[in-house]
C-alpha cells in the first residue's frame, strides 16, 4: 500500500507555529477533555507536534504516537520527552499502523481524520488495533450543520484547501464515518471552535468517545 504524500513542509511549519496559540485559546482544555479518564496502553494517530502528550492522565501506561510528517514528528519527539507518561513517537501512517491486532486499550484521533487519505481504511485499522471493548477518542473539525457553510466547505475541499493545508478536508462527516465503521458512539458533543461570531470552515467540531464492540 502506498503511504500517500506525507511530507508537507510548509503546512508543518504553519501548524507548528499556530497550534500552540490555538491551545492557549481553548484548545488545551479540549485536549484535556479528550483524554480524560483514559487508562492503559493508547495509540495516537497523526500526533503531529505532540500537543496532546502533556494532557495524558497518569493511568495511561504507554502511548504509541504515529506521525508521518518528518518536521512535526521531530517536534513531537521533543514533546514526548516532557510528557507525564511514557510516549514513543514513530514514523507511520494511520492506514497501516505498526501494531498487533487488539493490542491497545484505546486510540486517539485529534484533528487528523480530516487529513487521512483513506478514512474508512483508517477506521478499519483502528478497529483492528483496539482491543474488544476498547475505545476511540476523537476531536475533529467536521462538516457544518448548516447548508450555507457546508456548500463553502465542499467548494474548498474540491479546490484549494487540501493542497494548502496538508491534505485536510473540511466537509467530512466524521461522526457518521465512525459509526459506519462499526464503532458505537457513546458520547458526542458538537460545538464551534474557536467561538467566533462568523464561523471558519474548520469551526464545526466534534468531541467524543466510541466503543470498539466485543467481536
Ligand atoms: C492538523 S495536524 C494535527 C496534529 C495533532 N493530532 C493535533 O491534535 O494537534 C494533522 C496531522 O495528521 C497527520 N497525518 C496526515 N495524514 C496522515 C495519515 N495518513 N496517517 C497519520 N497521520 C496523518 C499530519 O502529518 C499532521 O501531523
């Protein structure tokens, strides 16, 4: 299987410089909520520059963080050394995870399911590596709930957006894709982030938990 295009030097520079400011403006609280209550061994896909790492609870015994983009991975490796729990950052793509079947208690996807090349394939792969009864935690910007913004998002996805922002798509209906992949959604919040009067194409956001099922 091809890895697809995973080096995005301009996007990597951009994301590494803006994401800490996003975290100072409310993003860090969302990450805290995303990871709250996790225990045991966790796999994080598309970990980027590692901004989740500081928020893993002490009951997490190991995080395997998979990140294909070299520049972001290097920053992530530095942040892993400062994390309160053991974090190993490795090269790889979410479509083909370097992990045994059913080897993790949970998986984490934040701001990455918008960018993967094969969303159903990634969700199948997560289903494979999470143990029966384990969970998927997600924090993702998604398709809007209003027709006007959805039209803008679709137009952007069909034109400039993916090329400008490292393969990101703004019109993905990620909650539906998670459910279609066989996960049972246990908890789902929808909100706009950041909280601005006029929404950005990336503002509609979901945060939630889905369980992997026992079979
Ligand atoms: C917007 S950044 C988010 C980084 C991080 N998850 C966070 O919450 O800040 C998107 C990340 O997804 C990664 N990515 C893109 N395609 C991927 C794939 N197929 N498999 C794994 N990661 C991927 C990118 O390299 C980038 O680090």
